[in-house]
C-alpha cells in the first residue's frame, strides 16, 4: 500500500477511497442507509464527516463496489490515547487508532444476492491493513472501538478480534477520555499485530 492523500486500494470486489477524493463521493453518501436502527452512523456520514475531514479530526473512507461504483460501506479512523491506571496515583497512556465509525449501506446489501458479511470483509481487507500501515509509521499499539451496547454487536466485534477491558480499567477510560457522543457505548480494543503486547 502506498501512503498518499489519494489513497485508493482495490481488493477486486471493492475499492476504498478517501471521502474527499472525488465529488462523486459527496453525492454517494447522500444515498447511504444504515441498518439495525443505528441512525447516528448515517447522520455522521451525511452531516459531520466532511466537517471532521476539514478540521482534521477524523478521516472517513468510502468502500465502493468495484464494478457498479455503488457505496457499500464506510468507516472513519482517528488517533487516540487510552489511559490505563498503574495504581491509585499513576497511569500510562496507550497510543491507539480508533475505528470511530463503521457501517454497511443497507440499500447496497439488500441489492446483493450474496449475503456475506460485507462489514467483516471490509474490516479484514481494508481497515486492518490501513491500521497496520499507519502503525508502521506512527506509534500505535491498539485498535479501539466504542461498540453500541448491543450484545449481538459486541459478540460480532469479538469475532473480529476485539475484547473488553476489565471493569476497573474500563471505568478509568470512561472517566478520562470517553467522547460525549459515545455515551453508553462500550470500549473494546485489540492489539495491532506487530506492535508489542499490552502492559
Ligand atoms: C456493524 C456492521 C458494519 C457489520 O457488518 P457485517 O460485517 O456485514 O455484519 P452484520 O451486518 O451481519 O452484523 C454482524 C452482527 O452484528 C449485529 N449488529 C450489527 N450492528 C448492530 C447494531 N447496531 N445493533 C445490534 N446488533 C448489531 C448483527 O445483527 C449481526 O448479528 P448476527 O451475526 O447474530 O446476525 C453492520 O452490521 C452495520 O452497519 N451495523 C449498523 C451500524 C453499526 O451499528 N455500526 C457499529 C457502530 S459501533
């Protein structure tokens, strides 16, 4: 993978592009429909993603069907620090990359006869490679996500390699860095392969 502002990765089935790579992307996102009642993910893409791009807060990527160019999925990434208490008085911070948004376009999924898990495919083919690439250039040991507090979704994230922190560690993270919009969500993380093990 070449690191460039014009990131374009092609898996054969899908191509991933940075949100601001083409004007077509701004039109495509208007047709995005999220599933599972997770309306905030659709709202973010349509109303906030571009502003966050401009301010440098987060980077959003659109995954398109290589043939039809239809929007299949999107995800956003940003850096973060995860605070971990060593004892009552001291703590360390774990450099991490946060998967801050991740959703499949249900309109696209419904139009497909193939029922495979598009999100899981995107995670393995695009998100993990980008994260590993970045972690090879900028120190980052964990990939984190704030999962909606749904048992099925958390189980799904576990199947992708994420796990929860111990309750005390989780509470410490929430009391220091949990974003307002992730209220009620559950912090999960996985080690980025190639980075050393967590403390
Ligand atoms: C998360 C997502 C990208 C995964 O896509 P995928 O790999 O194609 O897999 P699926 O859509 O089949 O979802 C995987 C499982 O998670 C569950 N799940 C996904 N999103 C969920 C949600 N918001 N609430 C409850 N359960 C959810 C699904 O029901 C499914 O459970 P199952 O395996 O028991 O059928 C996709 O489900 C999605 O767009 N969800 C809505 C947006 C969302 O919740 N994003 C995560 C924000 S933290």
